[in-house]
């Protein structure tokens, strides 16, 4: 029986589901880019992005994916040949480090594995050994969607301070902004980056960078600045200069609507919603894991993110079989295992435009797939998720 009828549900950790209101806002003709409402919209979006990043610093909008925001962060605060310390915890800090290598920076990565967060004590120990201050910046991802981990950014900042080190702290908040607490100024983050396609409920195509005071000071002497990414050039008096050319007109209308939705819900309430839905998912996975075939990738429950849950599949079962079943029979697209977890895991996203019916429906399709494919699992995972939400939401 073919169950593919109606709208396909996107349960991947990026891109995520886009609200109808955002899609409707984008569905319009192009408009004047030199004066009028679009100019005011840019200013309001830049201001409201500060509210989401929780910063008084500068914000920038780029026509790019998240990798573009990485390049913006690196090229605006560093000079060729300088050294950066990479703090891996999955796949994406490593990728950011690879970009730094390509750009002519020297990189060093701490030891890591797929199943734990960055250890702040290890960060502090390495920085204490850097007596000459060779390390100019630290690259870390708050939530790595490849592993499902969340890194403790305040503790990493404390490790830097305890070591008495002056390195800039650059944080990838692509999979965490709008889904988990992020306090750029309070936590002492110097540069933060994110993308449109996750917690901000937009289609892919825009990225955002926030820069604090120390970053702007470093920017003035950085020699890797290029015309497109350069922050200074984007402070020009003309509207198009904020984008180094034609603005992403339709995307901006969508962004304005998405930001309005987040601020209307309240950022703290949005973060609470993500926490509840994530924990409901974890309750289901906990039950499914009772037969020993499935398990959380991240071992310490405190290090599991509220954006995505990564589930390992053991035995002779290929996770792709479950993914295919959920897509073909249940119209739910789950995240594949990527990089070091390819064919070994599946990823359940709970970020962005998502609510209890969406989450419980996704978990139900997964449980249906486990039954249909005879994959050993504990029974009643969806029931555990429902019971949890029923007790928490009143």
C-alpha cells in the first residue's frame, strides 16, 4: 500500500520545513532596491538579528549557505599564516578548519571522537601551552548535526579566560540559533555565524554573521579581507552596499516574516518548544534502544542537542533501509548518517517550524518502519513521547 499522499514532511536537520507564511511572503515580484520599504526592511532585519544572536555588535546578511558565513568570519578577522585552533565534535568544525587551511591559515585540531562534546579542560590545557600566543582564533560548532552533540560554549569561553589567552572565539551557531540558548555577548563570543535554513525557518540561501567589539578591532588589521565578504564595505551609505550588489529581495521578505514569527512567539518560548520536542524524541529513542539494536550516538545525555538526535543502528541493519521506508511509505524524510556515520545512523531533526503533531507523526513513522522491517526495538517509543509531552504541556 502506498502511503505517499499529501505534503511530504521534511525531518532533516537542514533544510527544515518552511512555514506557509514565509513562503507566501516570498512569492511576490521584485521591487525597488534603492529606496522605500526594502531599505527599511534590511535595517529592521539587521536589528532583529541582533536580538536573536543576543548581541549589541554588528550583524551582516550574505547571499550564501553556512559555509559562506565561515569564510566571512575567517577572512574578516585573520591574516594569512596565522594559526587557528579547531575544536572538532562531529564533522563541521573539521570542515571549517579545512576552509581555513585552504585560505592560507595554519590549523591545529584537538583530539576528538564522534560520541562526545569538546572537553573544556583540554582546550584550557592546550592554550596554556601556547606561551607565545600563536593561536589567534578558536573554531567551534555549538551543535554539530553530524553527531548530534551540543558543546558548552560558556565553559569553552571560561577555559580560554582561565588560560589567560587572547584568541578570538568563533562559534558556528548554524544549527543552534533559535533552537537552543545562545548569548553572544554574555558568553564572550567574538564572532557567531548562522544560516537561514534551520532554526530561522527559511529556505537555504542566506547566511548571517554577528561580530563583537574584539572582532571588529581584529578586522581593521586582517589581511585576508576580500571584496564580497568584507565587513567594512558593507557599512556603505547605499543600500546595495550592504549586500555587495543586488539584495536577495524575495528572501528578505521571507526573512522579515520568519523573524516576526520568532519574536511573536518569543525567543525563550521557541527555545522551550525545541527542548520539549527534543526530549520527547529522546524518550522514544530511549525505549526503542531497549533491545540493543539502536542507541544514541552521543553517550552523555547532557551533551545531546535540542536540534537533532542522531541514532546509531547496529547488527546487519543498514540505516538506509529505514530511511527509504519512512520516505516511501510514510512521506517522512529523515536525515541520513553523514561523514563518519554514513550508513550507520539516522538523524531525527526537531528544529525550526515544528510542533507536537509534526514530531509525534515523525516518530510514529519511524516506529512503523522499525516494525515493518523487523528491526529489533523496544515497543512503545511513541507512547513514551506522548506521555512526556502530556505531563509537560498544560
